């Protein structure tokens, strides 16, 4: 038996065997050359100048969209619109308070009391140190890093000292310089009746502007008139320090209060009173439906959610007929 006959048996393949060999070779070829075919970078391949330029271009487009201290995430997370998540610990003081202030003369500590973050405070102080000035409350919105909700919270308390622009002689550019004008504190000549004072009269009080004057009148109307001077201090947005300042100038005549007949009123009208919640209004009506009409106001004390303090607040505004 010669060599040709010996090897012929080993090199002869059936049709199935030939198909299998071709498949294996094809698969090996694809695996070997797939990084080149699909652009997969092997570890250790150097980054070219073209790659660097491409990354820089992407950075220029993306980084302006990212606020300081905020990183992009792969998915939008609850409470973080736009797929942003904060990467810095909140440096906003835990104990904050609101008070009237002039942003041109506020110290860093006072800004912190108002609840601003340290980065924002540094931006404001840098702006002022460079000669910047806030002429109106809206100017504060231009500060980089001051969020809209922070501005909205502070806006009612901004009090900027009035300035007068004057041209100084001898200046080549005749630059405008702001000179602060000292204004005397508003002091009303007479004590005012809080049940009859209009908005213009209220604005003569120290610390009371158009917004607070309108709120005091609106609160008075919803109550049905003030029964005591202390109720003015319950006005929304009126700081206790301001109320204590204006209290000596307030008086109250024998009040004519608008009273609510609890035997005929419905839930909607009853809950419109500032001292009566919807749940309380429902409880009063339910008690009336169950026990028929009220005979005296004292019966209200039988309702579980009405304690002695609440009853005393409500009594001047309710009537039984």
C-alpha cells in the first residue's frame, strides 16, 4: 500500500463534514476580525489627535448644560428633572429665616440665614466687590447659581435703599455714580383703625408696602373684620418683628363683625373662613344634621375637634338664629 492510498482515507470528507469545516472556518474568521470590522478599540491602542479633538467638541456642547455640582445620569431619577443628580452635599443652613434686607449691604452670615448656598453667596460678594450694584429686586435674578425658587422666596423681603444717579464734574467719561439717599422711617401721625384703614393708609406704617397692605385687607375681609389687634399679626407674610413695630400705631374700634349663621350655612361657605378647615366645616354640618339646629354656640364644644382655644377664636364670628 503506497502513501497516496494511506492518506486518501484521512483526507476524504463527506458532504456534511465539508459543510461543518466551512462553518467553523467562517466563524473563526468573524471572531478574529470582528474588532476591525465593528470599530471596537483594543485595550492599549493609542488615542489619536482626531479622537482628542472629537472629545473636546463634545465637551463644549455638553458642559454648558451642566450646572456646577450637578452631574448627568444615565436615566432620569425621581425628583431630578432632565436626568440630573446633585454631586455636592447641600451646604444650605438647616435653620433659615426670612427678614427684610438690602442685597447691597448684606454680610455672608446674613445671606446664610436667608438660606442661600455658599457658592451663590461667594458669587454675590464677588459681584459687589467688583463694583456691581443691585438697583432693583429683579437684578438679583442675574446672579449665576441663584435658583428661581430661591429668588421667588426672597423677593417679597428685598428692600433696596433708593439711589440717585449723579454726574460728577471733571470726569472725562462723565460716569454715573449712585449716591444713597437716606429716607426717614415712615411714622403715621395718628393711630389707625385696623377695621377701616385702606391700603394707602396701611402703607404709611413702617415695613408695610403695597403687597402686605393688600394682604392685611384681604385677611380682614375673609375673617369678617378684626376682633383684636393681635389678629393683624396672623396675616400671611407679615413677620413678627414688623408686626411688633407697627402695633403701637394700630387701634380697633368696637368691631362690626360679619357673623355666620351655623344653622343655615353650607360647607363651602363655612370653610371659606380662615379659622375653619374643610374637615371642621363638615363636622359642624354633620353634627347639625344629626342633632337638628344648634340652640347655642356652646354646643360646638361637643364636636371632638373643637377645643377651648379654637372655640374662643370662632365664637365672635358665629351666630345661632
